[in-house]
C-alpha cells in the first residue's frame, strides 16, 4: 500500500501513530514492510491457504464474535442434504460437470429456500465448445447475491451438521498452521502470531481492517481470495463497523468509478446485470429472473426503468417496455481476452483503446499485438504515443520476424487525450467517495477529453443516421444526447452529465435512490449515485475542512450510496439496536425518536425498529427484519457460504495457480476446475521446465503500463531501467550478477532485465524445499525515455471464471544469466523450453 497507494497509506501511518498495528503479507519486502509491525513473506498464489488457516484458527479456538455471527451471518442456515464438499470429493464440490467444466448449483442451495442460478445461460458456448467461450457470469448480481425464494431453515445453536457453521468448520479443518507452512512457506509460529493479533483486535471493542489490491484479484481464484477475507471478517464481526471492513485499494484515480458506471461488458450502471440474449426477451422476464425478491435488489425494476428513462427519455414508455429491447444482449464471453482471440480469428475488425495499453499492460503481450495487427482499424486515445499505437513498427514481433510492418493492414488513428488537470469531472476512490476535480488549464493542441470525444462522436453518428428508416438505428436516434456545451471547443459540461447520472423526477433533481419508481416517472443514469447532485448542488465538489464538521466528515465529497461512509452500518449495533460497545458506537436505534441515528447515514430504513418482523409475502426491503443489516442480500445476512452466484464454489478452496511448480497438498484437484483457459498456439502454458515462481508488481515511481511516467525525465531518472528482483541465494544458484543482465523465460517468450540482488526477495521453505520467487515490475516497453522489455509478455492468459480477470500475480519461469537472444534465436530458445517442458 505504501508502494502503490502512497496517498492513502498516509492514514495507515496516522493510525499507527495512534497505536494501531500494521501487518504486511506479501511475496516481497516493500516500503510497506519497512514500516509494518510484522512482515509475513508468502508464496505468490497461496493466499487462500493462508486466509483459510486464519478462518480455521477462529473456528477451532472459538474466537468468532458469536453474537454477531448468529445474528448477522448465514451461519445458522441449513444447506441441502445432497451437498458435498471438497472434503468429500477431493477438491470438487457437488454438481460438477467434468465435460463442460461448469457447476450446477442446485445442491448448494439452502434447505427450505431455493436460490436462483446466475444471470445468463451457463451452458452457452457462443462460437464453439472451447472453455474460454463459456457464458459471462461476472458481477451478475453486483453488490447483492442471487435471488433466494425464502428464508432458509435455521439452527441458531449452530450444532446441526448441515448448518453453514459446521460445514465451514469441516471445510477449513485441514487448513492448520502446519499446512499453511507447507503451502505458503509461512512458518507456523509466524502464522500463529498473525492469527492471535487479528483475533485479539476483533470483537465488541476492537475491529481489524483488511486491505488488498491486484495481488489478490489477478488470479484464477481471485474472487475467492476476497470471499475468504469476507468470511474471516464476518466471523470476527468486522463488517459494517468503524475500523473494520475490507478495502479494495485502487491504483488508478477512478477504477471504482469505472465499475460503478462500467467499462465492463457484462454489467450496466449500478451493477445491474446486462441482459442475456437467450433469457431476457422482455423487461418483465429480466426483472423476474434477476431481481432479488427480498432486500433492496428487489427494487431492480425501479433502478432499471429509471436508467432506461435516462437514456431514451420521452421515447421510453410503459407501452414499449421503456425501450428495454434497445439494450444490447450478452451472447457469451465478450471480455478482453476473448475479444483478442476474435481479432486474431478475423471476427473483430475494429477496436477502441481509451487509456489502455494492452501491448504492454495486459497478459501475453504477443497475443495482444497479434490481435491488433489483424484489425482493419484501431483508435488509440492517450496522452502519449503508447506501444499499442506503434506495435506495427517497433513491437518485439517485428524484430523476430513474426510480423512484418509492410504486411500489417491495421489503420491506426491516434487521438491525443486531455489529462485530468485539463478537464472537469469526478474520481471515485477506495471508500466509494466521489470527489470532483475542476479543470486547471485548457488541453493543448488537438487534445480533447474523453467526454468531448464520445459526445461529439455520438453527435456525428446520430447526424449521419438522422433520416434512416432502418429499425436498427432507432436506439441511436431516440437516445437522449443533449448536454450543455461550454467554451470554444464545445466541451460538454461534466456537471450536466453528473445531473443526468443523479437523476430527476417530477419535482426536479432526486435526492436518494429510494425515490426511484418503476412507472417511468423518474430518470437516473446510475441508481447508486442518486443523490450526488441532490437539490441541484454538486455534492462531490464539497471540501469543507475536517475541523468544521464531525469526524466522519460527511461534507467532504459524496459517498455512494446516500453519502454513507460505511455500508451495512446497521451491523455496528446489536440486534436490539444498541452499540456493541461505547468505544465502537457508530449507528444505533434511538427509541425516543423512533429512528436510527448516529455518526453516519444509517444503511437501513431509518424508521424500521430492531424488533420489526416482516409480513408473510413481503417483498424487497419490506421483507427484511429489523435485525437484517445486509440489506442488499436477499436474506439480509452476510454469506459465509454462497448458495449460488459464484461459478467456482460456495466456499473458497485452495487451488494451485494454473502454472505452479508444486502439487496441491490439500486435494487431488490441482487447479480451479472451472478456470477459463485460452488454449491457443500463441498462448501456450508452462510445463515442467520452469522451476521458479514469478510475480509482477508496480513501483511508486512509475504508473501502470508506463505511458504516463516513462516519458517524464523526473520519474525515468528515479527508476531508469527494467529490472528483476532475486534473492542472493537464487543469484548464487543461477549465476546472476548484481546490476548484470538476466533472461527470464516462459513458454510464451523470453525477456531481459537488469538484476537486482536483494534480501527483499526472501527464499521460503516449504515441503522441505527452498522456494525462490522472481519479482518483475511491469511498467516498461519500447517507447519513452526509459525503455525495456515488457514483463507481461512472459505471462499466459488464464482467467477467473467469475470476473474474467487474468492470473498475472502467480506464474512460473526460468531465469538464466545474460541478455536474451535476438531475432530467430529468441524463438528457438523458447521453442526449446517448450519441448523440454
């Protein structure tokens, strides 16, 4: 966090100054490790075993916050009697189809309450039967779970063998400190020290926070990493309470915003699932299949209709299903890596790259560049002439002869983009906080903001089809596309876009998402952002000094939803609505006022008393009791066990990365059985010839794929060359010299890097053997002031089946001294390794 999120890390240091303890778990010793109270080196790709060990420690020693667990989690829920765990099936759950490599979730369901499957058709294999073309199943229920028909059968004593609590105990029983040492390389004594510290700092009076970034997400089991952390935090009562939670650290200014109002193919704004071509023929079927029947997702009709009204305005009426058929439909996996294969196959002819540099920043750079080279046209919008715009003349494949410049037919349009200082807009950060930034200077020359580009592109397209009689053009013709234009460049007003996102009703700007209606009387571009422009005022632009407001600082920016700073904060009070302790009081029930009150906006219906019990057949939020704090879940509980909604299992399970030098010690099932492979001649996977673990990371001095930093002399001077980090022991074993050259090899290609011999890469001991890890920063490429090979070139593409993110934080490699070969000799070296592997 200090290395990659230094501004946010200020507050960790503030907490440390007040007595907080900082524990850092990472394959490398970094700037964070240097100020941590405890540094725990770990083998990359083994975190579920580590976290599962913590879960087991909590359960075996009864360290869970029992009153919280019984009241606010699904620990007491009974699971169907035909459910079988990984303990029964050697690493698989019941319902696995080995031919299709997908799970049928039926046996995972609650007893007495069936859960719906994921949105979309899980058997859909658009374009063929290859595993990488399975239907998209990511984020289909956003921040809520899949719909559950009713409350499950319960055993509040937690003794029933099929209650979630007992299943959890059995599932993690073998995740002992000794097993953690064998899998993760973390000594049992050090692991126990962490376990004791976390549990001692959790309960009525204390809370522990977990922070993670792409070191947890970029794995073939990335979603389950975070799920394990969620289980741990729910058991300890660290969700919905001040000082607790799980913080997804954001390494770019608005990564959170780009999923809230998504750049993802399978969700609409506010995490509404994208309709599927086979299932969602009309709005009614879409709502019926995907809306939660209970909890606030039960209002998905209001959120969806309001979105459709924002997009198509007066044309969206009840008579035409509010233009629901104008929305595109999923037909399968349309993610980044599937698209690249479609480019190579000649199925995708044109491509927009906006603030992305896949030629350097995505796994298997060669695959990316081969795809770009097979396009008819490519639009690149960026601050600099990045490698994805110049691959046709200086990509590595030009040097090896795999591509010839004169034979590449891709027409590249490079359009300079405005920087954040050159435009108005908002960032959404780790804590869901929208903060407005104002334009400081005009963009130079032909540079334009992304908002300008898309707005004027839309105007141009709409003008071209203004007289079209083709029904396919109606969605564009009917689109609401009128924003206030400002200045000599006719820049669309970002504030007017924010106003559309916030939403309007019959009486003007809306103030809360609870005001949204399914009858077409409200329009809202993103329901979770409703209220950011309440009363017509840009709430995200507020900058009231902390000394002039409460410690929660509600008038600094605006947090979604409803400006509450901690979601699910009803859980900060007990079942009766009283704070768990005076020290941790945050939101509580005030019986004299008949409402919830406290330091924050209550994440609960403000006048629903703690003893409220819903009527039979109640729907949406009315079906949740007064002690159901997790209001986006259909049963109001935190899910220790997920009865549906995940592609790869109801409980996180340790699997080895697809490329690992080690066998899975826990189960016969080596890897995630439903991970998405991309079997392609240009995406071979490593075999046995690659004995070392390799992981990638970022540096403070450089930014992502380097387009914003390698062109700057100040930053390039601070980190002037691409390098690899190795331990003195590995350097001795392989004959590597400090500041000399090393060649790092995988089945995809080989790259060269300067050698940094450092004790920061600590060898680990597991199973009686020494584990060596190679660390690679991923910021380099052939363009800019500081140039070098791209670390991502050596990585293969295999992705998490839930959210389609690549496994780029744990792979295997070989490393040898000296510079890599050039030309055909490089291809020969890699081919030799493939044969040996």
